C-alpha cells in the first residue's frame, strides 16, 4: 500500500538524518579530544585549527567555543579570545570555568574594570565558588587593592571551605598584617589540603614565621578584651580570637628557648588539650579536631615533624625520619586515610582585617 511505502521511506530518511547527526557529534567529540591533547602538549596553533573545524560542524556548541577562547588565550591571541568569550558570558550554560577563562583574557588585555565586572557577574551566579573568589582576589591584588584582595580570599574560605587556593593567598597576606594568627590557622589548613607542592613548602615558611611573630609581640596577647566588652555581629570572631590568644598565652614558657620543632610540638600539644577543656564546645573548629585526632592516634609528633621539620632544620628532620622510619611511615599512611575536612558552619573571620604593614 502507498501509505505503508511512504511510512517506510519516511522512517529510512529519519534514520539517515539521525545517523548523520550522530556521526557529526561523534566526529566533534573526537575533534575536541584531539584539540585538548594539543592544548596539553602546548601546540596551541593546532588546537585552534581543530576547534575551528569542529565549530563549522556545530556552530552552536558552547563547550567547543569555550575551548576555542581558552586556546586563543594560551596562544597569546587575546583579541580573538575576547571576541569568542564575550558572547558566551550571557549563555545559560556559562559555568565557573568560563568566568575564569574570561577573567584571564580580560586581564591579559589589561582591561581591569571588565575583568572585575566579570568576576562579580560570575559570583552572582556561583556565590559558593572558591575558584572565582580566589581569582577575583588575585585581580584585586594586581590592582594594588590589597585589603580588597584579602577580603575576597576570606570570603572564598567562608563560601567554599575545602578549596585550598584561598587559604594559600590569605595566609601569605596575613603574614604582613598585625594579626599573624590567621596566617597560622589558614597556613596549616592549606598545607593539609595541598600537602605536596611547591606552594606547600612556601606556606610552611609562612606558618613558622608567624609563630615567631606571635610570641615576639606581647601586644598580641595583651589585646584580649573582657568578655563583657564584646558587642555586635563580630562576637563570634572576637570570641574565637580571644579564646585562641588566651589559650596560647598560657604556653609562653614552653617556647622560652625559641621556636623550633621540639618546642612547637610541646606548645601545640598543650594548646589542644587546653582548648578542649575550655573552648571546643563554644567554638568548634575542624583543624583543632584534626589535631586532637592526631594526638589520640599517637600521630601528633610525626605530624608536627612533617609540618615544621623541613623549614626548622632540614638535616634534623631527615635524621629523625631515618631513625623513626616505622613511625613516619605509619603517619604518612594515616594521613592518606584521614584527610582534613572543613565544615561550612565553623567560620569565625568576619572580615575584620588588620591593617597591612
């Protein structure tokens, strides 16, 4: 019958169209993989060539265009990168990575205001993005707005407490303020989140230096106000800081001979024990919970050796790990199985930033 023949013909045509679309999609996926391999190998010109070919087949493919903008950026062709990325920012599929790419492109063109608007736009869409807070802070630092940069990194820690980048930048910034305590806390947190990179070695130096600054300036401990003087929305922050200072001030005799690994082990052991006697319920803090777990499991000495040994005395650290190889191996195994996990509701730094020196 004619209607049966027509239906059969229609089905064959539809199947053919679907096969073509499937083949094009498969080809584009392969082209995108090829282009990304070129990007990883540093062959940006070929990446651009392949991506442009794929976009001819799929002119509305968001991911291909995003990759093309990134390829142009890496190639150093910032004008073409700009022309590709700008229309994508209003797309419903615009993601965190796109706003990061766009920010890099705008900064490469030294278009600081557009870069700032880009990060603000991205954060309105993704307010919990640690990456965008981190990149926005980098931009503000490049613009010499150091207080604004630090504030942005602190906001990033609050928004996404398990993203390491904001801890890294905040710790480095707090090194130069009149309040080294946050550099100590954020620095140690970062070292646990990103444990074996060149940045880790840098932040070890920061933490050690800030312990020295902490006990070198008596005014830090003398500035503990009375509980009755705390008012307003910063009660939690000031209360946490005052509790930290009060607990640490009790341990000053331990470091009378100087700040080095041995004295820090004793100092920090006493701090953890005192904190859980007096303040842990009022001010829960994941880093201190982590330290307490290390103490209970017999890992605290090895942990502190790992944390401070390489910057305190490298030769002594190597000697200790050789003589206590079994203990150190046990700790490194424990460390892999017990990563530090931060919590959303344990944020005490409300943005009261000490003036940078």
